[in-house]
């Protein structure tokens, strides 16, 4: 994993290898709001859809 440099706001950009979209989705969702997926777009869309579905449970 490439940890990169510290960015504004205290965020750190990291490039991580993934086995599959499903595996990456499950692992990254565990981090909750502490992570934002930037790429690949398919993974970002899956994370966003899961987050929306979870949010409806609490509305």
C-alpha cells in the first residue's frame, strides 16, 4: 500500500490493491466515514449505494 503524503484537512491518499470489487467494498465499508473511495469508479459507486441503503435504515 502506498500511503502518500498528508493532504489538507488531515487526509492521506492511499493506493491499495484489491482482490475484487466485492471484497474491497466489504473491507472499506468497515472504515465508515473515515474513508472516501476515489477510484475505480465502479467501487466508488458500490460504496455510495451501500452507504445510501444503510442511511435509509436510520432516517
